[in-house]
C-alpha cells in the first residue's frame, strides 16, 4: 500500500528524504528549522539567522545588510554545488564580533541546492493545516517510546539477532497495550460508578 503522507522530525530533513518523497508523490511534513533570533551570549550568528530572498537572490544579515551572490558553482548539477554569498559592509558593522572573524572578506554564507527544498518545506510547515496535522506525530510516537523506556525499562534489548529482538519488542508492545486497555477499563468503570452515584444523589434530593 502506497503511503500518501509522511511525518518526520527535523533529523530527517535532508536532500535524500525530500527528493525521494517528491519523486514518489508523497506529502512530506518535516521540521525544517525556523529562522532564528539573536544568538545566545558568546555565540556567533549561524546561517539560520540570515534570511534568504529568492526574488533578489540575496541574503539579509541580522544587521539588515545584503549579501549578494559572489561565486556561483561551475556545475549547478554537481552533488556538492555551492553558491557563495557575501559583499556586505562588515568592517564597520557593530555586530561584526558576533558574526565573523574575517578582517578583509567579511561574512559569507554558503547555499546548497537542498536549501531551496528546505525553504519550500519551511513555508509549507507554517500553514495552519500543516501544523494541525504535524501535531499528530508527537501524539503517535513520543509518549509510547517514553513509556517503554521509563516504565517498562526498555533502554536496551537483551536478546541477540533480529528475530529475537523483534520478539522482545513485540512482548513490550503487548504489555503496553494491555496496560492501556486496563487503564481504559478503569476509566469506564469509574465513569459508570460516578454516573450511578450522581443519579442516586439526585433521586434522594427529589424524594427529600
């Protein structure tokens, strides 16, 4: 059965994943990172602090200066093709100490082909509908793994071999599902008892 939608965390945001989902016509929702604010004390401005404008083909630095294309790649189809942006007046910039140690060339930003895909993905992730769907990923994965590790002690497998590991993990999942079923049964029982007591109290109030 073909998957139509794929929800991943930021660790999978790379060219291979994005390209594969595009080729297979799969809707990808993946954290591509956000445009960062000012760095913490003692840290340098990173690439994420520079905003790229595709219409101007230029970056805007935290000091609101433009970094234009200085060195395009010789072969744009090469796997490691890179576009180098720079040329901003960094020498007299009050933020230079947080940005670059270069005395002559100033700050440079390197752009790769995958950055175009990441920018598009970032725009998709800002859409309210995408945010609503992406919330399901945490609900589906993190709580279960957290329970398996903290409550059931599944920090490492104690069996060797793929078959044994699958069996061990299946037993952990069985135990987890049973615990959820028991918890759900207690909730239903509690709700039933509460409704009976409430109805009884109301009836007693009417009789009195």
